[in-house]
C-alpha cells in the first residue's frame, strides 16, 4: 500500500495545469510589470544622478588616462541626445534586474515543487549579485587597466579623443560580457540539477573549460591582454564555485520523483 505522505508529495503539482491562453495572459502581465519596473528605475535615475551624471560615472576610467582638460567628443549629430538616453535605459535595466528576475520566477513558480521554490529566490539573488559583481569588476578594475595599457602605445604626436558613442558601445559590450560570464555558477548548478551533466563530468571537464574560457575572452573582449585575462581567470574561478554550489543545490532541490527513485535504487542495491 502506498504511503499517503509519498502520494501527497507526488501529487503536489496535480491540478495546477492551466490553458495555453492563461499562460499567455500571465506572460503578458509579467512583461508589463517588467516594463513598469524599468520605467520606474529610469525615472529615478533621471532625477538623480541624471543622464549627465551617468555619463560622467562611466567616463571616469578613460578620463583618468586623458589630459586634465581633455574631453570625450560627440561626432554624430544626435549623439549628445541619444547616447545619454541609451546609458540611462541600460542603467535602468541594471537597477531593475532583481525585479525582472523576480517576475520571471513568478511566471515559472506554479510549475515548481516546494523543494525547488525554496532555492528559486536565493538563486535570483545570487544571479543578480553575480551580474552586479561582473559590472563592478569592469568599472573599477578592467577599464582602468585596459585604458592604461592602451595609452602606453599611443604615440606622443597623437591626441586620443575618443568618440562618446563608440566608447559607450564598447563599455556596454564589456558590461554585458562580464555580467553574463559571471553567471557561470548559475549555469553549472542548473545543468547538474536537471541531470544534464554530473559533478564528476564537470570536474573532468575542468581543463577543457579553461581553454573555452580563454577562447571566449579572446572573442568578446578588446584585443588586449589585460581584459582577456580579467575575463578568463574569473570564469575559471567561478566554474569551481559552481561545482561546489551545485553539490548542495542539486541535493536540496530534489523533486519527490528523484527521492523515490533514489530510495528504490538504494533498496534494490541493498537487496
């Protein structure tokens, strides 16, 4: 006779199915909440520090390696308007990132077991923190070292006056690259959780991942050694963090089916 507790656990998601139209309506509502969150963050940043203050903030690394009276230039006719607006919207998305990830979690939460729900919110906080850490690493370390390295090769007869539009595009691509690269632990944890790969396989793949990390760094970063090393080395370290965290995450977020399968396998092996 089946254990009632086991039956309740197995039927935890029974009856939670919704029609396809209901899923679309839920997705529409969550996307609207995301838009509202980004709009509120943009309004807040527009009041303080403002588009000009954001430009001054992201320009600090390169301004530190330019003459005191030198400034970034705007070559395009509409660059003085569109570039600060672009920076404002990107900053608003970053500020609202936890809210965006929370809306994504609320959309998928009805299909998760209680074991998995306990780890969903910590995973959102962990992922947001890693993204912020990657962007802060770019702003506080990578850009300063990268521009210092580049300035050493600038001839004395050449005045380095970068265009603000190309500069913003370059650093935003670095923000995106590092923010995504710092999600390596999250990817590793999810791969293990969904049984796509085992921890033993990840450990044996360690040497190959180092090669992959340096190849990715060479492709997505500018052609200088500083930024490539600054991306590849943290990726390798975060890979190790992901392996360690995946062991606890996969064990703590097991579904009732996983628990019953493991108990059956253990009982069969003992017999």
